[in-house]
């Protein structure tokens, strides 16, 4: 038995399965014994908050406190238990809603909080990306948190807890999920049968985000966005017309990605459909839920692709900074292509590379702000900036 396994002894099985977060797990195991009304899980994307939320829901809804095997556990771990409701932004924000009948809004969740659960026992009400609650929506939620219904546990998740109103935060017990360590992510991927070198590259490109690292490591096409990004940067290096062409290249690639993803998701639904393309009776609920999820993913697809591409560009410049400050190849993010830096090494000063990296990070932040709808403009601005830096390369 390893040290980690022995420290996991006595934990409900579902909680012991939460990866890489021993500290939070130990805390949660105690919490589910005597749950409070509301918890706030904080930590960056990919640190395991959502897995932990599912485990907590299973522990609270399972007759055996989270065995991991029974029907209640399986449903809760799949976010499909009828006593478990998940509210998440369908657009940029979580809205207050017209009334309790307006699905996926704060009023809907608040209404559900006071209803008798579908099955006897507790209810678990979840808010994903809780920092996206509009002010009016947060007020509605706050009222429920101030007069918590019996046997209802709220779990709020947020990567940006500072954007949450203090009134909400003070009503929740906060549990933090620090980023997973590189060693943990790499070891997990290797245990899943992936090549160690590929796993480390994926982990670094994903900035430690486990889910993203897994996708990058598994899918051979997943690294394509990096090639597109580096190609676009090279085009931008040819001057201002090149910069505009680079923005065009990247937007077109993002649109392609969105199209491919749409087709893939449609193929996933096919087994549940009859010959006329209508859901079979027994699968109607599942199909509706999948369709909603797919719609959201497709809507986010272009932004996501652009974010991956920009992350790859930032990594490229970061590697140049590292290389020109005399770091060895092992400090690189793009571990698989130290040679690709060869020509640029020495040709670009560390200062220039750092400025370029900053410009890319700024563009990522602008894109992440979803109220900012003009992605094309953000990219043009970025590539014009990069092309002007190329003039000072030496
Ligand atoms: Zn169970």
C-alpha cells in the first residue's frame, strides 16, 4: 500500500476516487458526515472541482454514504440523479429568469430548492461557474442560502471566486482545489496507457489542466491547433498584410474545428435515434440532455480552439524566453520540438519574446471575456503587434 492509499483509508470510496486532491478529499469526507447548507469549491479549470462535486453528491445521495457501486452513486456520478440539479451558464451569464418555470436560471433553481425531492432523501443543488451569476441572479440565490431548505445541500463551483458577491461567499464553506502537479497529471495519463513523453508534452501545453491534457495526449489531431498557430505567427512575421492574413487563417481553422465537432457530436447521438432520426422513446430524456450539452460545446468550440491556439503561441514565446536565458531543453513546454526553436534562438531577444508572450496573454484574456464578441478584431490586433515585433527581432 502506498502512502497515498493509506491516507485514503476510511474515506467513502467515491471520495477516495477524486484524483490528486488528498487535502480537499479528506476535508470532504468529514463534511459529508454532517453536511452544511452550502459549499464553494474554488480552483483553476481542470483541478478536479467537478469530479469532487459529483463525488460529494454521490456520498450525500447514496444510502451507504458513497459506495460508488449502487444505482444512486452511478446516477450522481453521471450528474443524472433526479435529486441533483445542475445550473450552469447557457450563455455568458447565469440569468435570474422569469419565474421558477424558466429552466437553467436562478429562479428555477431557487424554486426547486423548496420542492419535495423526486426521491426520498436529500437534494443536491449545484451551480457551475458560479462567478457568472448576474447580480439579480445572485440575489435570488442569496435568499435561498439565507433560509436554506431542509435536507438541501448547495455546491457552488468557481475558478474566479473573487468575482462572486461577498454575501454569497460568506454563506458558503469554501474548499480550495489547487492546480494538479505536473507529476500527478503525467503519472495518471501514463497509467491510462499513454506514452510518457506525449503525456508530459500534453500536460505542459494544457497548463496542468487534466481534462485538456488527456484530450491532447489521446487525440493525434489535437495538436493541430498548435501548428495552425505557429503557421499564423510566421505569416504575421511578414508584415502588416501578413498579420491580417494570419488572423484570417486562425479564424478559418476555428470555424473548421467547430464544423468537425458538430459532425462528431451528431454521430454520437445516432445510436439513440430511429430510422427517421427521431429519438427512440426510451432515450428521449437522454437525447435531449445530450443535445443541450452538444449545443453548448459547439457554441463554445471556436473560442475554445482560439484559446488553445493562443496558449500554444504563448508557450512558443515562453520557450524562446527560457532558451535565451540559457535553460536546457527540459524546461521547454514544446518538448517535442526543441529543434524548431533553433533558428529563432539568438535571433529573438528574451525581451522581445517576453513582450510577444504578454501580447498573446492579453489577447487570451480579451477572448475569455465573452461580452467581447469580436474575436477577429482581437486576433488582428494581436498579429499586428507580433508583426511589428518581428521588425525588431535582431
Ligand atoms: Zn452508493
